[in-house]
């Protein structure tokens, strides 16, 4: 699996917020980020937890032109997605299917596990330059860990289609 590149792709608001009550707080307000996500992940593998899968709008489930792998110990097999019991199995399935680029797309626990086991090569981080009120108990967060270096950053201003300014960043291990 030497040529395999594993990346996290995640969007965070100020305060590192990625989710609130099972939803992305800025959903629908940042089409430039959806376009960026699609450009990066199309024709590759996306690995996600069951709750992330369930949070995808029906018309985008499965994410088209991608191998969708869902981490779950309870979901049945389906023609729409592949089920893996854990991250290691998901990566093995992606590799066996001939893919060399994997994107881990959430949620918070899947990101945490991937970083803890040290399998992530790159992090594509969208900084949504907005606040969404005080923290709540069900909020989910993501923070770039120690030992990572920013290698690319692109500013995207607020405009008539994008409700919030944002920044696309690419991080790699130091």
C-alpha cells in the first residue's frame, strides 16, 4: 500500500466547529466549498461513519462517481455503498478495489481515529470564516494536531452565492 494517499477533508467554522446536532451549521451557504469537495473527491474513495452517511441529503447518497465506504457494525451491505467494520478494513477494501487516493470525510470520531493511528498523509481544511453562536453540548470539533505544516492556502471572499468568506488550506505532516 506504498502508493496510497490518505487525506482528511473537513470544513471548520471559527472555534473549530464541524457539526451541531448532526448537521453542518453553514450547509447550503457555501457552494464554493461543495464544489471544492466534489472536485477533490470525485473518482476516488470516500470513507465516512454511519452518521455522516445518514446526514447526506438523499439526492447525494451515495456520493456519485466515488466509492462510498461506510464504517458501521450494524448497517447491512448495499449496492450504494460498501460497509467496513473499522478504518483498517475500509482502507484495505479501497486498496483492493485499485484506488490510490482515499478521502476520510467524517465524522468527528472517524477523523480522530485516523489521526490517532497515524495513517493520514494530508488534510484539506476549509476554514469557514464565521461564528455560529455559543458552543452547545452536542457540538463536534476538529483541530489540526501538532506536527502538521500548512503548504497551501486560498482565500475565497463572501459573494452573492457564498454567504460566508472561507479559506481552503492544505496541510501535510512535518
